[in-house]
C-alpha cells in the first residue's frame, strides 16, 4: 500500500478544532497516546443569542482535546510499521480513470502510479472525486476560522457553544479549552467568518469579558462541510472517504469519527476486493452499503436538525432554549446523548410534545419571516 501526502510533514497545516469523543474512539478501537491529549472535557455549555444557557455534563471525560498534527503523525508512524509506503512532499497532480487507473504524482520529479484501488481522502477540494466522475460536496460548505489563545478565562472541563445569527450565521461559535487558561476560539459562518470571530472575541456580551486579556498565538482556518454525504462514494477502482465524501456531522462539523468509521470500512472492502481480483464498481459498492447501514440514519437526523437551526431567527432560538430548559431536556441529553450518534437525542427532542410543537412553530415563523424579508 502507498500513501501520498502533499506536505512535508503529516498533519500540517492543521485545520481541525481537535475535539474527539471518547465513545467515538472506542468505536474505532483506537487508543490515543497521552502525549497527543491536551485536555479532557466532561461536557458542554450551550448559549442562545440572548445569553440563555444550559449545560450538559457527566462525571467522566466525554471528549479529548487533541494535538491533531501529533496524532496524525502517530497514525502515519503506525501505518509505516504495517508496511505502508508513505511519500511526503508528494502532490497528486492528475487522475486518469478507465480500464487502467493512473495517478500522476510529483515527488522531486513526476512519476506515474497504476494502483488497483484508489482511496481518496483529499478533503473538501474534491478535485479527484470529480475526475473519477463523482460529485464532491458543493452546497452546504461554509468557511471556518479558529484562533489558539492564551491568558483566557475558561472552564477547562467544558466546551462552550454560542448560537445566533449575529454571532455566527449558519453555524455557531465555540470555545474549546486546551488547558487552564488556554483555548481554541473559533466559529463557522455563511460569510465573513474572520470578521465575525473578531467581533465575537471583542464584543460578545458573555465571551468577550473572559477573553479580554487573551493573546492570539496561532490562527488557522478551513472549510466546514454541513451538506451530508455525497450521493455516490465509489466507482471502478475508486473509493472516497471523509470530507471529500461529505461524511461529516451536519450539526457540529465534526468529521474525525464519522470519517474514521467510513475509512475503516473502505480499507476492509478494498482489501477484500483486491484479494478476490474484483475491483469494479459492482464489487466496491459494498463500501457504500456498509457505511450507509451504519450511519445513514445519523446523517439524516443531523441534516434535518441543521436545516431547522439554519431557518430559525434569533428570537425563536431563544424561545427554543427556554423551552428546552423548562422541560429539563438537558438531563435527557446527559442520560442518552452521544457526541457522534446524535439521532437518539434528536428523536427524543422531536417526540417530546411541547418541544416538537415549539420547533415546528418556530421553524414556520422563521420561514415566514424569511419570506417577508426576501420580498
């Protein structure tokens, strides 16, 4: 097996918020080295546009805040020990599909590889997804930006999420503690993400007070995929995984666990297909059947939740938060919540009569307001 990495070092530059659930790692059967873990968090606090908030927390750690480059380098080292040939500073220039699949790569000089199966994990760019005749995510992709800061006033046990169209239209802002007084502060937005992040740090009624002395030590950004999976993730001799396949949670933009689960399935299917000598589209379709059986329900419910949230006005979001708190729903989230498999919580939210009525009414109200404003 051969792996190509266009940068000189695996994991760089970093584009990840670096929050990974403990339960997700168990599903992947992965133990993370201690040196890759910056912090352990037990829960999250959610803030409405007006500052109404609720907290969901447990006694044990629910997620790790990781050093993503270090973790990627650890995985790369493990792969090499399993006889994977890793080429860094190697850019894949072109893909030619047909009876023979050809990859043109640049590593000091241009070379041609003829793999039996290509597993594409190129990320949101999707160049080779298109060249394989598939459709990468296009709609539902928003910009995200994040600062690493020090001298911030944070709760090291809690991630914080801030909602509102004036805070982060189309998504939310976050504070992820990396230590006692260090954090990752970021947000995603439909437009001008950097401007909204600077405004959030300077002027948010709650966050700005605790970030007034924060010093930015690093800045980075990327794209957040909220569209859900692409229609087809395979063709002759070709599989696509991760962001390039839209295998990212539409609710939070998290893709490490979902992408990891799909990558494991892709690896298993590819290995079996090569052993059988059948790498055609019909054989590789097993990959999509398997990941959809595991995750399609999750993606469906998360995508519906994202669509509802995106339609809600700030006023209706505030109403929803108050009803959630009044109905003690945070306790339900603590009892049955799962950071990655969210359908259980979303269904319970929808099936609670008062909550479901509020969601429907607020969604319709926001939809009608949007219609009036667009005229």
